C-alpha cells in the first residue's frame, strides 16, 4: 500500500486555513463533516456563510491577521 503524503495545515495571511491531505474534519460533538476534496479552505474570519468552509468574505470585510513572527 502506498504511503499517503502528510497532512499539511497552512494559515494564509489575511485569509483562510488550508488543510491538505487525508484527514477527517469533525464537529464539536464528534460528527464527521462531509468533504469532497483533499484540500479545503476553512474560514478564519468568522463571517463565511458556509462555515466551516471559507467563502471569500474575508476579502470583503478586510480581515487582517497578525504578522508572521521573524524566522529564527
């Protein structure tokens, strides 16, 4: 059986959280959230109309994240 690539989570500056790979997303009570792609964008601004998925509202409302800390 081929080894699956690792799951990656990327917080996009001023945007969503991208999750890539073979993972399962669950609600707080443990129910599995149906997904149809191996890469999903999760809302981080709290204003998406299709939560937990991102719908691009962060661009409309001017959502801004904290700057990345310097590497090192």
